[in-house]
C-alpha cells in the first residue's frame, strides 16, 4: 500500500488507512478510525476514536496570508483537533488551530479555517465555509453553501439555511476607519436564518429570533421575532409551537 506515515505518528488499534495518505510527525489517530484515500494530516493533528475521514481531505492545513490581508500570519498555530465519532466528508479542508468536539458531521467540500472552536453534534453541510476566529456551540445546522464570516459567534440549536451570507466589513475593504468597526455576526441560541438571507456586519439575532428567506438584515433581531424584507423589518412573533423550548430533541443514548 502506497502511503507515508511518519515514525512519530501514533495510529490507534483497528484504524484503517487508504492509498496515498500522508500522515506527518506527531499525528495522533484514535482507535477504529477510517481514513480514506489521498488524505493529508499535518503535523501534530489529533483525531479521536471512531472518526471517518473521506478521500482527498486535508486536516491541519496552515493558512496563507497575503501582504494585503488584515490578518497577520501567526508564527505558531496549535494542531487541529477532531473529537470522537466525527464524520468528515471528501475534499474537506480543516485548518490548524481548529478544535472540534464529538459527533460532528462535516460534509463534502466544506472549509473550516484556523482559530475556530466547534462544539458537539453539529451538521456542517456541503460546501459550507466557516472563516477564522469563530466560536460555534452545539447542535447547529449549517446547510449547503452558507458562509459564516470571521469574528462571528454562534450559540446552540441554530439553523442556517442554504446560501445564507454573513459579512463583517461595512466599509467593503476601503477606509482605515473600518478597522475600528470590524465585526462578524452573533447568532444566539435557537435563532434561525432562511435561505439566501444576508446578514450585515455586527448584527445580532437574539434567542429564537428568525430571519426569513431572501431578507437583508440591517438591524438586530429581538428574541422570538420574525423579520422579513429588504431591509428586514419585524413581521410578527415566532409561533409558540416553533420556539426552541417546545422542540428540544430527546437526549440520545450515551449522552
């Protein structure tokens, strides 16, 4: 079998590794994992038990920084960490200093940047882009091709529909004043965003708030309100039966 596994890598019992894989120094892979073909796992990355990583995926990638970027290259990034029982799809890129909890699903073609912390039981859909300096809670759903901008914070049980776009720069790359106001979005526990909605920089959607599909959000959404339109305005209250407290999943076995 053609592959490169560094002598300092630690591979757990019953873990299977596909063709043409590259596993670098000090990588730790737990027991019972399934590593697909052409997977690259960079130095020091930690993979938990019973993790599946599909073909052509990269774990622990170092970021590239343009001289024009507002993000400066960090000299020392911590290795990526993937918790137990995660499912990582094909052609996924997870950068260094990304920390992921247990039982997350990351679908094909998703990208998760450096300095991201993700909780447990999240679903990160096909083609989703999660930028850097983001904190994400647990049990969220990020559907196909949604974009989460840098410096954002997301609670638990949030729903973000396909093609949702978030932003963090009201000055669109011009005027040094922008550095004083650079901020992502805040999505509180239970909040929901409909398909193809746009959330402008620094906006907060409070607990159980909802932004309807196709809306452009230019203001904060109070708790338990539905906002609709361009610019989005209050439409009505979220129906009682849709509130998070009335829709919590029963704990799964082993939780």
